[in-house]
C-alpha cells in the first residue's frame, strides 16, 4: 500500500501542534513496523518541553489491559483462579461480595458499586486502591447480581490491583515492572506512586479553562493504580503491541481468552468486553480497543490483529477529540 504523507497526518493533528498548548503523540503500527510515529505540541507548558515519541502520558483506563495481563500471568502460574471469589482475598468483605469472582472483576460484570459515587465529601487526599476497598466495604449491596449485567467498573480494577498484591506478595507497581515492563524492554513505563516513583519524560495534564490552558494533572482518584495509574509512551506501547502477537508474557490460548468478548454487551454499541479490552468488529475484521479519560489526559488504542494494524494516540488534554482522528488514521492505513 502507498503510505499517507506526513503532511496529511500533520493536518489531522493541527490543533495539537501548537507551541503554547498541550499536545499528543501518535503511532501507527503495520506488519510489526512503526510506519508513523510523532509527537505534537507541548508535554510541559511551564517548561516548554515538547511531546515526542518518548513522552510518557498517564494512560488512564488503558492501564486496565496491563492490570488484566498481570492477573492472567498469575492464573497461568497456577497462583490464582478466575473463579476465585472476593472473600478469598478480602475476608472482611461484606456478604454481597461472596458471589463476585475475579472473572467478574475483569469483565465489568461484578455489580460492585462505583467507588467514585461514594467518596466522602470533603476528601482532598488522593485515594489509593486500598481506600477503594475500604469504601466498598462500607456498602451493603451490589448494584446487580454478579454476571447478570455489564457496568463499566473502576472499582473492579482497583480491587484487581489488590488481588495481584495479595497473591504475588509484591506491590502492584513492582509486579507489573517485573513481569511485564522489564521482559518487554518497556524501560520508561511505570505504575506511578507520588513520592515513591519517577516518571521520565513526563507529560503533564491540562484542561481548557476560562483563562486558557490550566494544569489539571491529578485528581482525588489519580493515585488509584489498577484502574488508571500507569504512565507510558508510544515508543513503549509499540513493544507492548508486539508482545500481544507472541507468547513473551503468556501462552496464546490465554491471550485469545483475554481478547474474547466474555460480556457480549458493553457501554459501546457493537462491542463486548474481554479482559481489559473492548472487543468488536470493524469492516468484518476483529477490532480490539480501549480508551482512557481522566482529569488531564485522553488516550486510545485500536488494534486489528488480522490486518496487523494498530493505531495509538495519547494526549495530555482533558476530553481531547482524538476519536475522529483515530478513525481517519484507520482509514488511511487500512
């Protein structure tokens, strides 16, 4: 195929490619090669540091695919079962958790209440995954019987991070580094804990306010790791994407299970949900994808394994309009 010119793609990112605005980074991967990769705009407005292919953005909910992979690694090691129930890991969890399994957590079918709706008023100190557990222990019922519905759940993925710690004996950041980032050479990726870890080449998050671009980098939920706490770059995510075609981390059977729609419905029409991934079709071709959105970042990854095509865009803008851009990139490189 004839590759689209850089000028055409630059045009798609024109609004991001400004010297006084937060930006974005994009990579298009075709047949295991990065056929286009570039940064636009600023990673740090205060210090005038531009976005590059090595800039590390907060992944927001793209983190869930790494949390899910860590769980499946433990399953493959025989240390965990997807049919294990919550009380096995959290003996003091209320009665409503008895029927909830690890599989329910992975597939957003647990019925757990949304912890963000139950954060105590006046909370200013960022919550941890363990704080999420505390909040959920204060509730007395599930939103629906486990397995009966799909409801996107940050609560479930916060608990999965704690399950990983419980079973592995390591912190969540240490486990994903040892079992995912290090084996793949994702040297700059990190599950970020303020005061304990450092994010190299860090992008800071912004929102477009009344006075223009305002720093909006952290919120009261930003320290929760399992649902959205990983930082990474398009350079590192290229290595991640390649690993998902191989058995570097887990066997192919387990990979395929993660890319299967265990919940056939989701909050997006035409897509079900696997383990940390939405699963659907595009032009009768398998489509595996996810988005992320938080106080100062917008992210998205689209994978089409049968075409060996992936498109990833990371932005340090809140509510950035990246989906239309990704759809045009999919068309250009199809």
